[in-house]
């Protein structure tokens, strides 16, 4: 299998770190980005010599462009760009403030938009590449209403991804654009969510649907090897989403039980 140059944002923990380690084990060269210097460099050290850490705040466009430039400077080109940064929230719709919503859009949508706009000119110049946006199943099905603004932001990310794919489909057929939608994942994501509180009565319990970051990483690696438009990392998710849209009223009523 051909060695790939892969950029991963949000690489200091969770899905990003697990994905970086998996690609490094496969022999790919990884450019790893995150804000936290110590944690980022620790993950890079665990990945090995073919990993370049670049401290990056992806909510700043100029830093995302610097990340792209550093990747190209170090390795000559980029094959895969994975927008993995995201942040959750624990607040229902009627309790949201302007600041809450703005933070969710910045962390989950604009950060990815900056990545898309930074790397696509490079992909177009090469005539190939693979952009992957890590979203969430919550962007499709509202099974955790206290994640309201996060879910809305991920729905927006899903739509941006689909529209970009349509923009490129016929003029650049070798540029792949994918969205990845994990279920609940066993990371500190919930603990680090805005307004994080202990689980509330009736809150969604991930149960058997939760995945480890390593399981999600395996799914992302398979997506890189076999590009496709959308990937639900848990095989049962696609069926759940189909059930939801087949009869939304019945699905939501069942969720309340």
C-alpha cells in the first residue's frame, strides 16, 4: 500500500490521537495538529519519527494555513486532510445563549471550513486528495437533546461537506470528500463539553452503541483506503438513521420511553 501524507487536527487526544497512531503504525507520515503543546508532542512521540507535530489553533484561519504550509514544506504534498476538531455542549435549545451557539459554530463548523478552504487549492493543483470531516451521528438524529447546538453545528458540517463534494464531483473526480459520523465515543469529550454537568435523568445512555477511539480510527483508516461519501463508524447507525427518517414521530416517541 502506498505511503500517504496525512494531516489530522485535534490530534492531542481521543479520536485524533488514536487515528494518528494507527496511521503511523501502518507506515504513513502524519502531520498532527492541536493547541496543547505538551499533549500534542507526547502523541507525536508515541507515533514515531515520521510524525510532525504543529501547534495549531484551528479557530484561526492563519494558523490552519500555516499548518498546511508546514505539512507541504516537510513532506512535499498532502494526500489526506482530516478535520477532527470538535467540542460539545450540555444545554437545551431554550437555554442557549448567543455565546454558546457562536462557540459551537466556531469549534465544529468554521474550524473545518478553514481546513477545507486551506487544503483544496493544493488538492486541485495535484488533481487528487481526500478531505475527511469528522462529524457525529447527532448531526442526523437528535437522541441527546442537551447537545442541541453541537448537533446543529454537526448538521451544518454535514451539509457543507455534501455541497463541497457536489462542487468537485465532476471537475475533480479524484478529489474525495467524506464525512465520518461516530456514535458516542469513550473519550473525555463529554467531560470537556461546554457547561458539562453530571448526567441528567433521561439523558441518552450510549450503552452498547459507544465505541472506543481505536474502533473509530480503524473505520477512518478503512475510509482512507476505500473512499466513499459517508461513513457511520458503528454499523447499526445507518439503520437507526433510516428508521428515524422513515417515521420521525414514532422514533421520537420511542426515545422518550
